[in-house]
C-alpha cells in the first residue's frame, strides 16, 4: 500500500448544489490523489521514506520544492475537504467567542473573510487562522501551507481554478461567496482550536 493517500470522508454528492459531483470527482480523483501519488514516487527510497506528512512538509520547506509542493498540496486538500459541509451549524464555543470579540457579528466575520479571500492573486489558499490570541485571515500562494508556521489553521478554501471551474467557470468570487455562506463545516473549524 502506498505510504501516502488522499482522504475525503463523504460521497461526491455531499456538497450539492454548491459543488457538483463532477467537481469533486475531478478535484479529489485527479488533483488530490495525484499529489499523493507524486509524493509517494518522490519519497520512495529517500530520507523522506516512512516520515509523516507533517515532517516532510517541515523538512522540505525551502530545500526541496518538488517534494514540498506535493506534500503541502496533499495536506491542504485533506484539510479543505474536512472544512466543508452543507448543513451549517454556527460556532458555539471558543470560535464563537473570538468572533464576537473581534467582529460586529457572524455575518461581518463572513464578509471580511470573503473580501480577504478575493484579494488572492493567482492560485492558492485562503485560511482562517488563530495567532497571538486573534483570528486572522491569511492567503498563501500556490502550494504554500499554514502547517509548520506559528499560526493554527481553523479553516481553508481552495482557490485554485481546479476547485471551481466546472461549476463556476471563471467566476471565482461567486465560488467564494457560495462556499463561505453555505458550505463551511464550522463545527470542524471550531474543533481545530489549539488546546
Ligand atoms: Fe485543489
């Protein structure tokens, strides 16, 4: 069995109508699984053999871009799918309280996340993170990831074109709008709160 595998915990119809089954089939099957396959091939019989995904990301950052890009993309996609859900339940614990302390209300928090995500130039990821006792929004370019930084990732949106082009064509702002307002698993995001 391959050391690294891509994970998604629900069927391809789970996020209808925000994301089509075709989008999930292509995104997971072609892109996400592709990163896992490439990482398996790149790490075989190297110092990365038998390392955890997190260790590989930390050790290859800045030194081995090919390994880093595939490892980071594998981690980012695993995390992305977990952040998504159609039946939304708003945060009830520490995330709710942090939002209440920093934003006028939940809608204002969503609006600011949406506006920030729309500032990303090119391909990448838009994150909600917890850092220095504050919620922050962070965009990372290409495969770059929050893992291994001082920030704790709570949520991420994939802003690569392959995440939305089948359903939204060129209209990334429409994808961002739909995802943020109707497709985030806030219960999972809250579970990522640092202990
Ligand atoms: Fe992706």
